[in-house]
C-alpha cells in the first residue's frame, strides 16, 4: 500500500510540494527546473495559485515591516502560522453557515 507515484512525481509536483517550495520560488531561490514545475502547477491549480498570491503579499508586508533587509526566519514563520490559522478558522465558519 503506497500512495507514492514516482513517475508522476517527476513531472507533476503535488500541492504539498509546491506549497513547501513557494517561499523559494517567491524569493527567486528555486532552481530553473523547480521554477518551471511550480509555474506549470500554479497554472493548473487554483488553490496553489492563491497560496502563491498570499506569499507574494506576505513577502511585501514583511519587506515593508523590516526595510530592505531580509526578514528574520522566526518572524516569517510567525506570520505564516497566523495566516494558516486564520484560513482554518475561516473554513470552519463556512462549514457552520448552514
Ligand atoms: Zn496545487
């Protein structure tokens, strides 16, 4: 019993991988092959595209808060955690709506 599909994985990254790599992508730290795979996935996957847009927004917020210097890793993780929990709360409320 395995959920891993090695052949598919090489051409088509799954959402978890894309989301994990979005920071690298947004920071232009991903390699050319990774960038291409992420771009293709973003093109096809609306939810990851929204994650990407949120990361872009997050990056601009962090940059504004911290000036030209790179945000400390800890601050990034704090903001990311907050955004993630906000998303969870919002989907919870939506389910409760009916
Ligand atoms: Zn996706």
